[in-house]
C-alpha cells in the first residue's frame, strides 16, 4: 500500500504525522518503508534518525546547451517549452539550465538535433533503517530546483512490500504532484487557521485534478476554526 502525506503549506505538521504513522504501523508488526520525497528540504531523518548504510549519486541525461552551428533559429523549441528555458533570436539560441525540467519536448521538435545532452549530477539518494522501518530519502543538488520531480521518482522507486509512506513536499507544484500521483491514499495535513483552510482548498483541487480523493488530518485541532470544519463537512 502506498500512502502519500502532503499539505498545502509548510509548517502544518506533515512530517510529524508521516513519521508517526510510519512508526505506529511498524510497532504493530507491519512491514513499513518511509520515503521522504521532499528532496529540497528532507527532514524526516531528524525524527526517525535512521542509520544510513548506502548512498548513491543520481545523474540523468539532460539538455545542457544548444549547438548554434546546427540551430536554424526556427523557434520550435522555445514555443514548446512550458518553462521558458529557451529563447531564440535571429542570431543566437539561448538555453537557461536552471529553468529546464528535462521534459524532452525541445529535442522532439528540433529538426536539426541542435539540443546537446550530457549526464548531469542532480543529487544524492540515501538508504538506511530506523529500527524495522526501511528509510529512503534524497537531497537535491543546489541550483537544480527543476530536477525535483526526477529525483522524487528515484525515491519512489525504492518502495517495497507492505506499507509505503511517501512524505511529500508542501504546496501544489510539480514535486507534490509527482509524489502523490499513483498513491492508494492521499492524506492532507492542515491546521485550523485561515491560511490552513485556503491552502487546503488548493491541495484538494490539485488532488482531484489528478484523480485522487484525499482525506484530511487536522493538526493542532484544539484551536477552533468553523471555516475549516464547514469546508471538510462539504
């Protein structure tokens, strides 16, 4: 079973919930894997304190530049790029690596094979154990924000038998979508504040757009917020 635990914003207690769910299942005799998919700021290890036994560098084949001798400046690559990583003028083709998400669309549409690819180091993947819990997480290399979904896929590929807890990044952007898609259950952690309600609505909308119907956990529930209760009741 794959359980993704997410939140619309940081600070709701998402990782607190995720690590405790993993620990509770483990204490009840279940086979558990905890996978920290927040590759930009992983912090599950601070709670579960695993013993890391293996580390591996993750590299992918990625566009690095445009060969101006081959480029005919047709502009097809720039038009197809949803992330504005390419700009084409009549004299030069410009490529901005920090914006690239390695979707491959530019290479598909280029008629002259002018997009140059190279292997690129995007981060490190770590494996270990916290008691009986299999622990996996990754740390994205600085400046490689667009590569988060690729590294998250590597973390998710470590899922084992039994119960897998995917600790998602906060928000509703691409890294979150990559984490929660394909899960058997999506849990959204929120708090009873106006900001919590606002961001919960965004998270629910995101989940439904990818075919997931989430459940909600309210942290700090001693604080009353009728707006949150009314929204969840609907």
